[in-house]
């Protein structure tokens, strides 16, 4: 242990914290409000090469490359607003000043009034070869081709998801029972809620993977993007009205494209839902949906834009990274799967800042009728 926390705390609480935090296989550290290291678990000490005594009270700026400090502070700010940011590709410095490549998850630690008192950082180390592969989409495509010679990716995904679904259900049910105990020992209820929250997120990811694996390959047919957008808007209409989000449509004449209506409906619906969530609580939330024909590029487009907070430039490189999310209950698979689906259509997906200050996502198709 790098610091003693709550020495007078209930022994059960101390045992629970020791098991869940200090002995966890996942490297984790906690920053205080001043962004100094408060507590580190054993796995993080091993990963970063520090002793508990040396890293205590160390400013986080000594654990981050100077050029990345601004991005890191933006990441903390984003976590403060959204509660959590998951699986952000990042570098950390070790005690010997070498670099560790990892996926970084930041959880804002808030009190009952919503005031941020610190941050919990968790790390998933990535090997240099894996890191290079993440930057080269061809590596994934080549690996997928080799894998397809043995079995389909969908079968593997379904098998993986099905095998962990039942253990997750046991974990979730047990955590719910613990949380329902009358007068539980101090810390047990908090620990049970933590387990339940993460088990629910894992279950949601499993469901997404199962749904995706069962749907099969895209079956392309001549279809209108305008019709696909209208169908998705019709489905989400009641939610948008409840949230008092206004929708502006502008569909210019454009040829039909070869697409899979089922898949595209799912992509468009999720993009609209993302925009609506970004506008949560906004006094004048607006979503614009436009489509048309780009003569120069030879593409038909469908663009969804909002006037929400948008996204920080530091986040741009991670938006299509699987499991990266800035939402408390997000899976981090939405944009990743959207890009996979667009690849199946021979199209592309573009994410940029909206002229109105929010986010803008554009789907582009070249396979026209």
C-alpha cells in the first residue's frame, strides 16, 4: 500500500478496499484535488516502476510527457463533466523516465454535491507491436483475413460473449443482493454498487457484441439515404420531443446508394441518439440532418450535426477506438461499429467540429445506383 486510507474505518471496509483496489490486477492510482498522487495500487507501482513512498504526493505532471500534459488536463476536464472517460490511448512515464503505452480510463471522484475531489486512473498496458497495429488499419484487416480462414469473426464473438454472459449474471445478481442488505457494514454498500455498475456495463458490451455477431454480413440493395434518415428520426422522435431538442432537415436531390437498410438504420439512430445525449439539458438544443450529392467527390452524403459542447481536439484520435467512451453508461462501441459498417458499404465516416460549435458526423457513399 502506498498510503494508509481511513485508518479508523470499519475492518470490513478496509478488507474490501484492499481486495478491490490494492490487490487488483488492473493498475490504478488516485489523484487528489490538486492533481498529486494520493494512493497507488500494487499493479500500478509495478507497471510504473515506483515505490509507494517515492510516488506519494508526486504531481501528475511528473508522470506525463510534457507535450501530452495539455491533452491530459483536457481529459480530466472531460471526466469531470461526464463522470468517466474510458480507454483513451496515452503514454505514461515510469520512474526511469521510459514510456509505457496504455489505454487510460479516468473516473471523476465526486461527493454528494457533485464536487470533484479527485480522479481514479486505471491503466491497460499495450505492447509496442499492438500499439503500432492500432495506428495501422491494414494490420487488423490482414489479421481478420487470416482468421476468416479458420472461422468467422461473428462466430468467435458470439462464442466469447455467450461464455462470459452467465458469469456476469452471477456477479450482477450477487452485487444486487449485497446492495439490498439492511444496515450493511460501512463500505460494503459502496463496494457492491461499484461492482454492480461495472457488471452492468460489461453486460451491455456483451449484448452489443452478440447483437452484432448475429446480424451477419451487410446485404446491399438500392436505397434512399433520405428514407433511411426519416425512418430513424421517426423512431427517436418521442425521445427528442421529451428532451426538447429541435430537428432541422434539409434533403437535396441525390441518387440512391447500395446499402443495407437494417445496418444503416442502426448507425443513423445511434448517431442521432449521441447528438441528443450531447444536448442533454441544453436550452436550445438543435440537430440538423442533411443529405445530398457531392459532385466533385462523387459521393452521396448524410450529415448529422448538433449545437452541443462538441469534443476536444485531444479526443479526435480516439473516437473510433473500440471501448473508448466519455459516457458513464456507454460501451464505446457505437462509432467503432459504425465505421466497420461503413467499410462494409465501401463508404467512409467523417467526424468534425460543427460550424455551430457542436459535433458533426458525415456518412459518405460511393456505391450509387
